[in-house]
């Protein structure tokens, strides 16, 4: 009997609490099961079970071994399922939560292409900047853009985003161009937040991350709106490259404070923590990762 077979047998005996019950399931004599468990104990050099005529109980070593056996056997089953699924055509439903601006600008074309490639996969796309609860809301995959993950997050990094401080040439001509982040406090800034909240923008100064306060008369929770406001000469804004790219290409805004970098954003595929990742979801994550990284290179 090989090691995995012995683990399977031990788990069955531990769960059923009976040699006879396992022997009946396997269609073998009770003595066969007893000998195999005894051989396992000899191999491990510890007693796993305390047996009597009326009951069977695990020792402390047996309890610890049972937990590890379950983990190992689950991993083996998952690996075998993964290999088997590679031969299968992805199919089924994927409900995906997407940030509004990035979802529309960068992900929507990719998801439509994915849908054409895999016609047996049904996509339900939910565009929102709200941080969703994947388990409670039945989301299979969520795309989140953030600088840091939270404890317990199950995530895979699929790309990065760069932050830029930008303003319209007209605004800079009228108000001057700040040469240092500390000068932002003297300018009209356009804040990504609810009105009335104190804001700080972060920059790297001599290798250290520092906060610089800004004042903002116009605030919004959408970067496209704020970048359009900047393009109209209403102030300075700090936005990710996937929002500013088209404005920069059109010459409506210009980057400033380029000598003071801002920490990059991570683009993550967030997964529910309470279940295995279906093959179709893994295929989608692989597709998005390849597409986004090829764009960055």
C-alpha cells in the first residue's frame, strides 16, 4: 500500500470511527484494514488510534496526523482536477466586479474579446468603485486597484498603474507651475474624495514617502470627471495613467512634478476565500494578466 492510499484509509477509519465500517465499504475483511493501519503506525513510529471492543479514539498524534492528511489529500485532488480541467473547454457563469473607469477603458475590450474566444462562458459585469463583499454578493472575481492589500485577501496581481499629477497648459500659464509638492497647497486642486474631507497627496522625497496637504474646491469620486475639470483649466489633479492617457495624447493636460514619483498602484484579481477557484475563472485571470502585462511592456 502506497503512502497516499494509507492516508486515505486512515482518514476513512478516523471519520467513520470503525474498522468494520471501512472494511464493509471496501469489500475486504476487517483484519485487512486493521493490519494496514497497524503498518502505518509502525512506519510513523507513533500510535494513531486507541482501539477497544466498543470504540475507537484518535491519540493526540493521530488527531494532528488527520489534519495534515486532509490538507495533503485535498491538495492532491485539487492538482488532479486542475490537470483534468486543462483538457476541458471553459464553460459556465462568471460574475465579475470591475472598477468604473479602469473597467470601461481597459477591461471592457478585453472581456468582450474573452467572450468571443470562449463562447461557452457567460459573463456578468458589474461596474462599481464600491469595494464589494465577494462572498455575500456572489462575486466570482473582483478587480481592485490599490497600493496595499488587507489581511486575509486572496489576490493575484495582474498589472500595475502609474499615478500622474496633471494640469491644463492654460491653468499653468495663469497660475504658474508648482516646482515642489509643498507648493500644491497654494493651488486649486481637484480631489478624489467627498467634499469637506482633508486630503493629502503622497510623493517620494529623497527615497521617503511624504504627505502633502492640498486644498480642493471641486471634489468627486470619479477620476474621469476630475481629469476633465483639469483639462478645462479648473485646477490640478492626481490620477492614474489609464485615465490621463487620452487627455495627454490630445494635449489637453500636461504632467507636472515628474521629479517626485508617486508609488505605483497594484491591479489585483480578488477571489472569494471560501471556495476553490473554478477553471473558467483561472482561465479569465490568465487571459487578463497576459493582456495587461503585454500592454505595460
